[in-house]
């Protein structure tokens, strides 16, 4: 049985839970938790943060262990951070340079997050044990949600 919370309900829940919060780690932890438990497609749900030029380090997540660090030159997360564009990968085995942090991952959706000056400061990584689990609609809705959650933070503090 597939359990998927309607996106509008999930969005409203995340926006209510994050209202007024300005700490990016608290926001990431809340978003990762809520997304992970809302949809059975999500096998691993979390953030990788830019901790130095060209390097992502694991942030708040739900699921099994993830890679601790990912250089911008490698993997789907690296491609999203490097290019600043959302990556929808239907088959991770066909993605050049894919990093197998978990053997169960079959498809990924990775969305870059930008700070107030437009620089990528993190990526949201959604992994699925199902091939072709994500589409453009998923990407667009999550991009909009993340922009709302993290732009509210940027109105309080500058990254």
C-alpha cells in the first residue's frame, strides 16, 4: 500500500511548522522529517550543506546513513550544487559519476537552495528505491515550497 499525503496538506503542514523559524538547520530538519514521512517514494530524504567552496557536507536527514561529504564534481547532489539547477534522475545507474551512498537508490530528485544573494548554500536530496519515482511536477512544487520556507529565513537573517 502506498501512503502519500496530499501535497497541499504537506505544504500547509511544513509552512505552519516552520513559521517564524530562522535557523537553517532547524528548518532543514523539519522539512526533511515531514517530507520523508509523507510519501512512500522517499527512501532517503535530507540536505547536504555547502561547507566550503566545492564541497557538500551532510545535514539533517531521514533514512539510512548518507555520504558524509560530496564534492561538487561528483554525483547528482554535486551536479545540482555545481549547476544551480534541479536534477531529476529516473535511473541513477545511467547518471555519469553517480555516488552510491545507498545500494537501494534507483532514482533521485535534487533541488538546490539559494541564499539572499543567489548562491547555492545547500541541496535537498530525495532518493527513492523505485525507478522513475520523480517528475517535473514534484520538482516544481518542492522548489516553490523550499523557496517559501527558506526565503522567510532570509528576510530575518542574511546568509
